[in-house]
């Protein structure tokens, strides 16, 4: 932060809030496969249980399913670490218990990479969706190993968050608690070139 800007920050500015809101893409935007009348989904959560981003993404995923009118049953949900190895292990276990899973929704591209190995090894036809739009995820879509992901652009998020923060500090009329919405579009093989990985 420049010295000039730092000198303009007063205690009143520090009491203001700036938020960055990331809109979750609906499941319909990511996945439009209607082979069975009641889909069986497995959720793979990122990081430790209780992390806000985990339950928010899970809530958005379920809301997207409900919004689409899909009939479904979530057969498994498990928190994991962020490694492809853990993703593979968890998906192997889920496939053993539920061999007819139709879709794995992974809350991180790293996880979906490992899950893809488990799905291939089991001879499953489950669809695989990740989250992040990372180099790993985009390359896996191009290779045909993964069906989709959500494009997250951390550079854009940071830029918009800073603009909101700057406005909150420099313009007293800026509303408190303003949400900054950042689009997180779905990515499939059909539009994979639209997401340039930033991480």
C-alpha cells in the first residue's frame, strides 16, 4: 500500500466491510446428463470439515440439483485433503460401496484428478466434475479424463476485491457490506479454451 493511501486510512475506514462473493455455477450449467431418472451423486469435499467454503459449495451444488428438477440421491460425502492420492483413495472406497454412482462432484481439481484414476480402474462410467479451473483441471478436461470444472480466476477476484476495498476506504458513501460478484463459469470439453488457468 502506498504511503499516500496509508495516510488517508482513518479508524472510520477500518470499520467498513468489503466482501467478495463468488457465485456458484448451477449443476445444470456444468452437467446436463439425464441418462437415469434418479441420479446418484457423491460429494468430495475439500479440506477440513466445517470450512465455510466447503458447506457453501455443497449447499450450492444441492441447490443447483433442486433448481434443475433432477431426481437424485447423494450416496456419499467425505472431507479430504487436497492431494490427488487422497482423492483416488476416497473415490475407490465410494465406488466399492456404491458402484452405480453417476457423478463425482469434487470441490477441487486436485481431488478430481485422483478420483479419475479410481473411476477408470473400476470401469465406472461416473461423470467427474472438479472445481477451480486450475492447470491440472483444464488439462484433464482436454485429455478427456474429467468431464468438467468451474473456472475460478484468482487474479480477477483479487483485483475486484482490492477495488471494493479501495472504494470502501476512499469513498465514505460506499455502502457497507457490498458484495462483489465474480462469475465462475462452468467448463467442459466444448468450451475448455474459455478458461485460462491462473494457478
